[in-house]
C-alpha cells in the first residue's frame, strides 16, 4: 500500500506541469490503494473529501514539497479514524471485573485471553481465566496449557456442554475467591451463525461482563465492516483487540471495523508468545499500514514548511510562549542535528537529555513531538494552564501519543520553564535576538 501511494505521489511530483488535474488523479490513485488494503469504501470516500479540503492545491506555495504534504494529509486522516480519543476500560482494584471475549474462530481469542490475564496479573490484579468454549474439542486443553504456562488460575469443564452454565459457574467461583480480573473465553464457530450469536447473548446474560472485547485478525479484509457490525449489534462490545499485527496484513480492515462500530482498539497482538501484547497507539499503526517507515521525518518536514519562526519571536516579544511554540522549537532542533549539541542550546532540555546518546535523545525528542501532536488545537495554543485545571487531559494525550503521563508532565514542565523565560524577555529585543540564535 505504501509503495502504491508513494508511486502515485511520485508521478505527480515528476510530471512537468503540476496541475490540478494531475493532483486529482493522484488522489484517485491513493484511494484505490486504500481500497485494495481493505479500507472501507465509504471511509475512503470521506478521506478523499477531507484530503482535498486540507491540501488546497491552488494555495500551495511554489517550492513546497507537495508529495510530503499530501502523504501527511493521508496519514493524519487515517490516524484520526483510528484514534479513539477515549480512555480504555480500566479494571478496578478490590472488586471482580469480568471481561468477556468474542470473535470468530481463529481470530486469536484464546491466545489473547491469556496474554491479557498475564498483563493484568503483572500489574497487580489477581487474574484468572474461564473457558466457555464447549463447542470445539480441545478448546479447554488449549486454554489450560496457556494458563498453566502463564501461572494463571483457570476454570473449565470437560463434561458440561452448555457454555453459559460453565461461564456462570466459573465466574461465580472466582468471584467468591475474590479474583479481580476474570476473563471469559468463548467459542467462535457454530454450524449456524445464528447459533453463535445466540450463545454469545446467553453467556453475556450469564456473566454480565463489565467489558466485552471483540478480537479481530489483522488480515480481515473487506468483510471487516459487516462482521464487526453484526457482532456489535449482538454482543455490543466496548473494545477491540487486533491480533497478528506481526504478519503481512496491512490492517486496513481493522480501521474499517473501528469506524463502523465507533469502538476503540485497546491492544494489539504482535506475536504468538505470552508477552506479545502491546497497547494500541494510532501513529505507529497507521505508519505501518501506509508502509511509511520514516513517518516522523515526514511530520517534521511538513512542520518545517509551516513553521513560522516569526510567530514564535512575535510571541516572545509579547511575553507569550504557547505549547505550540515549544513544539515548533523541538521540531527545529530535530532538523538541525547533531542532537547532543543542539539540545544543549535549549535551557532545561540538555539536563533532560544528559547521559543520552544522539539516538536516545532523538527518540526522546520525537516522543515529545508525538505528545504535542496528540493535543487539540486549543491545548497547543494555550499557555499550559489548561492542563493544571483539567489534569485528565494529560492522561488522554499520553494514551493518544503512546507515551506516559509522566512524559507529558515532563514536557509541560519544560514548557512552563520556557514560558517563564519568555515572560522575562518581554519587549527586550536584544534578548530576543540572542534567543533566536539559540533556538
Ligand atoms: P481463537 O480460535 O480465537 O481462540 O484463536 P487462537 O487463540 O486459538 O489463535 C489462533 C492462532 O493464531 C494460533 O495459532 C495463535 O498462536 C495465533 N495467534 C494469535 N494471536 C497472534 C498474534 O498476535 N500473532 C501471531 N503471529 N499469531 C497469533
Ligand atoms: Mg479459542
């Protein structure tokens, strides 16, 4: 997919007269590539509209790298699509949280159940597994083996054939034993689809889960929309886990499922092993989908096109320093490299980066820029007080950018310091010139 999109954009940049017709043709080609990657037809239609709105061809200044601008627009739109902008379900300590898994046979439910139980176990929740798959011979054995390996207590039955009875018994027993995370694995196949859906509803009634999670194989194609909608209507899941993202699948179907059900992806499976479970993060996911290895380079380049140094200088002259000003400065340093020298020029940053080599420092900077990119326009253009008034914003941003609340706090500390300096420098042109040299 990435190759096709890149080819489409290259054609445009190569053609001698870069007219609007060529631009339209390229958007068409990009959309065809997205369709081929199993992104839903309707979504692609919307995407096309918003790209045309974002990239106003006529207004692009000569010399602006249109190729990168357009790629960035595609990237941004896809990120917007998969970014849930919502906090994932968090089990509560000291009570029983029941999580039920649904999904088709082979999606990766049984494997992922154990991964998730282990995930919570390692975070201090007493976790356990209930096997409510009585349809497939060997299902209980598989769960037992996984659970034993991960040292997770489990419940199941070799004789009881009614899955909702097994589920209820298992959950009741574990609740009595005060387990905190009880994960119920279910079957994914039946002779009739309706039987599977009936069974899901019965199990759901039997255990009244706090959260139902649908497991989806990354390789699911155009049927993603219909399938996830059917599951949503029956089992009303509140979260999605995408498995097998380590494979060749582009994951376009996953995006369609999110858009069709308005349900966030919470984790992704990245391999067959117990530890191969990662929190979902929109940017890397879309980078992979588009085959854009150097997405960050792209983001920075585009930023440099838009970057208005004068804005920051004007701000400083007025004693203002917004979070966006900080973001622009970070992005400037990234372009200037070698980092160890550059970072030293920004007060406070050198301290933060001491002991890091250029690569680690670059990673740190990139993460800071990710954080800024997960902020709303209002937050970026603010003086930072908004985060003190509403600290939950930091949690949302940490989640959206795939970083930690601690890192968001660090960035805001950095910002506060620079804002303080800007205030002191207010109106002092001499200092301003010196600052310009330094930033
Ligand atoms: P279920 O039928 O939904 O319970 O699916 P299973 O948990 O039995 O998984 C089906 C197959 O997918 C197994 O061979 C798993 O090892 C494999 N699998 C599950 N998750 C992942 C993943 O994230 N990556 C890879 N490579 N394989 C996975
Ligand atoms: Mg299974």
